[in-house]
C-alpha cells in the first residue's frame, strides 16, 4: 500500500474550518454582546448617579484652586 502525502498548504485551511464557529451561533453571539453592552451602560449610569455630585464638587475645588494660584502669580 502506497501512502499519498497531502499537500502542506491544505493544513491551515483545514484547521481554520475546524476551528470556525458554526453559523447557527452568530445571532446568539450578537445578543450576548448586546447584553454585555447594556449591563456596562447600566453600571456606568448608576456610578455617575451615585458619585456625580462628589465628582462635581471635587472638580470645582480643583478649578478654584487653580484659579487662585493663577491669580497670585
């Protein structure tokens, strides 16, 4: 029995086909990314609501400090 060698250039293509996700999961992945984005947005809004006033007062204090330092020179 004679063994026939396969061409080397076919190996990367076969690995790509083997590692590729099935096409039936593409819509599911899009929904997962949308849910992650929605969760991150909700967390960011909650953080801004809770710490927004504190951040505003901190920036106001920094601004007044910079303004007074510039006025003294």
